[in-house]
């Protein structure tokens, strides 16, 4: 699971709030050292102990980063969280570019996409219908308003995404079991071969 969005929308603050719980850090530059951060997040869903890796890439948004091959970076991601600041309209508009540069091709058909508005403790400058249109445009199943400063909906939004990933994983597993249990029948008709398969 990874986050994407313009610089300064609060991606790393979101990440640190998840990692540090009740702490909010205004100056985290000395903590980053230019490295990608990966956090193992554990939660229980019904009777299952679930662990996901949340990856935050500090400093994203520059021209050099935009030119990187995002398909390779996010190829194995089960979910991608696109973030924008509710006080800056252009950061929501930029989500379209981040989506196009990050998620393309059949490799991402099963990837859960979420849209997260950050800095919910500040004045909102974007209309709700505009946000809803962006969700539809990029195919985001989930949307949240969060504040890393107050902690509002940070943990809850992440866990909602994890539950959606878990649900998708169970569905894929059930389909795999059903497909394995059905015989692969080959029928010949007018020299044409047809195979029955689970659709």
C-alpha cells in the first residue's frame, strides 16, 4: 500500500501520525534522510490477523520523481491512496496526473484506489461535488477527509482501506477455489475446441 500526491499535501504527516499515534510533528525533515519509509501496520479483521506495508516516499512531486517508472514502483501494491489538500484546489486537480502516471494497464485492475483529503482542520476550498467527480474519474472506491494535526480520521481511513483490500483478497481466494474445483472440460465441435472456465 502506498501514497501519492503533490508535495506538501501532508502525505508524510499522515504516515507519521499512523506510526507515532498521538504525536504530530511539524518539522520532520531531519527524520527522513531522503529514504523511502515502509511501515508494517497490524490490525485484526474478524478472526484474521492482518499485516500490511504502508510505503511513504518523502519528497515526491518533483520533476525527477514524476519521470520515474511508477508502474514498476507500484506494481505489487494492493492499494494506492491519492492525497490532496482541501485548502488547495490544484492539488486535487493534480490527482488526475498522479493517477495517469501511477496506475495504468491491466496490472492494476485489482488495486484498491482511495482518495484522501488532508488538512481537514483548515478551511475547505473545494466543493464536494468536484471531489465526487474526481472519485468517479479515477475509480476511487473510498474517500475520506483527514487531519494529521488533530488525528481525525487518519487511523480510521487507513483501516477502511485495509478492510477493503482484505475483502478483495478473500473474494479472489474464493474465485480461485471455485475455479480449481470445476473440471476443465474440453468439447470438440466442428473441429473447434471450446473450454469451460470460470468467468
